[in-house]
């Protein structure tokens, strides 16, 4: 009998607005970054990222936490993140996971396009 188990990279996937996002088949505990330190303090991606219309504001904090505001709703989503090269993984405090990629100074995340806030 042939083994029909999917490769590890297909074991967890999310489809949002026609975009397939693949998540590693690992537990949060295995991949979670260290929390409580400022290991990312000097990282070039730390800071505020916003959509062109300014409705979504995504702040990457130096302690590997993020705080996302949507419209008038401050701290709509919070959690932790880990950057590996230009790839970013998120673990929301509610258990939701997501990822994104930095390309030419732009953050592509969950179907959104966010730009570095210059202020």
C-alpha cells in the first residue's frame, strides 16, 4: 500500500482571498521566538508598517512581539513574531498563525501590502 501522507510543508495551509499560505507542521512551542528580551532592537524590520490608506498599522516591537491596529481599533491583534531572512512568521495570542515576506522594503502579509512608516 502506498503512503499517501502529504509532505510536511503541505500539512498546514490557509487559503485567504485565493492566496495559499503554507505553515510549517511544527508546534508553536518549537518555533516560538524568545519573548521578553530586546533581541530584535537593532533589526531593520522593527518598527511601524502601514497600509497605503493607513487603516492597518502593524508595529513590530523589539521584543519579538507585534501590535496590529485596524482603523480606530488599537491593539486589534497582538502576538509574537520571528524573522528569518526576509520571511516573517506570526503567532497571534488567540492561536492564529500567519506569515509574510519583506520584498524591496515592502511587507506582504495576509493579502495586505504594508509600507514602512517614515514618522
